[in-house]
C-alpha cells in the first residue's frame, strides 16, 4: 500500500528525491505528485523547469490546488520535450487550425444542404430564381475548382441563441 508516494515501513523515495539523490522527507512536497514508479514524469519536469522552481511554485499554492498545478506543469514539460521551441502552444495552434478547417467544412456542408433543399422545394427566397435548370450551382463547386457558378451566393450566419436556425444575408 502506498502513502504519499512512499511505501509504509521502508521509506522509498519519491521520483523527485530519487532523481535528485536525496533523502525523501515525510513532508516532501513532491511525494504526493511524483510517485517512485513514474520517474520520467519528474525527469521531464526537472529538465524543463528545474526542481527548485517547481518546489517554489508548489510551496506558494494552497494544497488543494497543487494537483492541478502539477498536471499543468507535467503537460507543459512533456510538450516542451517533444517540441522545444513551441511546447504546448504548438499543439494548441495545430488543434486551432484543425477546428478552423472543420468549421469551414461544416459551413460549406450546411450551405450545400440549404441550397439543395431550396432547389428541391422549388422556392427561392427574396425572388431569386435559377437562370438555367441545368445549373447545379452549389457553393462547394467554387472551392473544388469547377467552372460551374452557383445560382446565387449567400453567407450563412448561425445565431447560437436560436439553436442553429440560419439567418441569411445577401
């Protein structure tokens, strides 16, 4: 059974004290967060931030916030080991680009659905009518490089408060 990262009876040092080659005291600030069986966790944190800095950060925080702080520190340290220049900012930036791309795809798909529904019902808002029945005019054709032009262009704005009902601007 473990207690604060150390075995009862035999005082096994936590991963931090083991790496720093020091005796692990009963009140070791690292022991609850860096157990002996996870040495790489502290090794990365030590490499990026230094044991003294992490010790100071943890000492300044209330005990109930230290776990979250250690999680953040470990995440940033692991990101810095993988990408020394950008760290977690690089990962966040990459995820933001994916979100932007997916939002664009979603908007195009929603516009295509609206366009197909309008064509299917044969009704066009504000007096817009197709010039040719053979014109397939989907908004995605412009992005796919087709020579076919859309029947009409519209921007769709989604109002989050109205649960996704489209508001049109021409």
